[in-house]
């Protein structure tokens, strides 16, 4: 799984990240993704390693530039 999500609607971005990782995410996974979104939009590091519901290890990182944030999902 390799994906990049770009946009301005934070709710949609969170939904897309969760959809990329699982069709039925756990509450823990939802909270982790929410933290990653919040960190990225606040200019903090959002480098994280997560395990999907299918047991796949993925990394999520973000790149910030001015007002833009790009979240990148990649195999870990």
C-alpha cells in the first residue's frame, strides 16, 4: 500500500486515511489517525507507524509547506 492524500477538508482526509488502512477500523486506529491529522495540521511531526486491521504495518508521514499538508502512507 502506497498512497498520498492531499486536500483541505480534514474530516475527508481522515476518512480517506482510515479507508486506505481498513474498511472497518478499530476505535484505536481511528484515534491514532485523528492524532496524526491533528499533528500535521498543527505543524508537528506526524511520522507514525500503525498496524492495519489486516495486520499490515504501514508508516504515515506528512510534509508541510506553508498552509499545505501532504500525508503519505507507505509499507513499513
